[in-house]
C-alpha cells in the first residue's frame, strides 16, 4: 500500500514538474516573440530632427532696487527702511511704472552682533573671533521693477537711487510674452524636420509612412543681463548717471524630432 502511495506521489510530482516546465517554455517563447516584434518595428521606422530659430526684440527691462538699513531697535530700523523704500517706489511710479510691474522680492530682518568676544587660546587658531553682544538689527528689502518704456530706464534708475535705494541689481532685458515666438520657431522646426525626412527618403530610396511620434525640445530665451549698479556703496539720496541702454535681440530656439513609419 505504501509503495502504491509513493508511486502515486512520484507521478503527481512529475506531472507538476512537466506542467511548470511547459508554462516556463510558453512564457519564454512569448517574450522572444515580443522582442522580435519590437525589433522589427524599430527596423521599420526612422527619426529625423529639425530646428527652428526666431529672433525677437525684448519688450521689458527688469531691474531690482533695494534699501538696506541698520539701527539699534527693530522699530527704528523698520521705520527707517520703510520710509526709504516707500520713497523709492513713489519715485518709480511717478516715472510711469504701474503697480502691477512692481514686486517685492526680498524682505529680511536679521540681528547684528559685535565682534568683541575673544575665545581663549588655543581655540582662536581654529575659529575666528565671534561676537556675542547684540548691537542692533539690519533690514533688507528689494523690489523688482518691470520697465516697458526703455527710454525711461536711465531716469528710473537715477530716480530710485536719488530717493534712497542703496542697492541696485543687474539690469535685464526679457520678452514679456514669448509664446507667439515659440510657436513660430516650432512651426519652422517641424517644416525643417519634414524636409530632412523627405531628403533622407529620396537619397536612401525608402518610402515614408505616417508620423507616429513627435518629440519637442526648446531653448527658452534667457534674460539678457547687464552688470549695473549692484553696490552697497551707493548712498541713499545720490543720483547716479546711467548710459543709454541697448536691449539687442533674443533668440528663441525650438527643436522637433519626428518618427516616421517606413513602408
């Protein structure tokens, strides 16, 4: 009886093993078939690229004006800095800059410590002198101004500094709405990619089918920056002469890759 049971179990295990092997062979075969199919698909398609460039004149100038103040108390430094910044903003507005084109980009208040604390030797060989006495507070506030009339750039910079701005950031030129130029560059890139595909088909003797994939790449225009009056040495209330600015042109670049079926 035991021998018959053992024989039955052996047969069961063998059948199970054969079934498992069969399933594995089936799946391996399916994977091989899929890989072969994908390989054939890759062989029956080509990808070509085209580039389109559009040049446009910037229509806005961006510049930041800052006021940095220091006083013994928070109340004093806040009042001093706020009065100066309000004067700067008023001066900018009087020169035609709209409220929507003035944005606060930084407002930071930090304590100021003295440097009269000396760490006993030999620690100073490892660390510099560190102050531990609170002497006051430093407040920094910056606003970014968007200028649409380039003939007023110099006047606005001079007006802001004479009204109290003692930190002026680098002048930048940018395109306020570059989307229309991106669309033009994209259309040129697609046309160039199609022409490249036609030339390739003609020279190689292949027959192009339909487009099955499109990949877009772009090079967004970066603001043109000019080193300007970024200096804490500018004293509030000092008018700074500024030369006539030249915005130049910006390049909008789009790249398109088209994948064709090959018949």
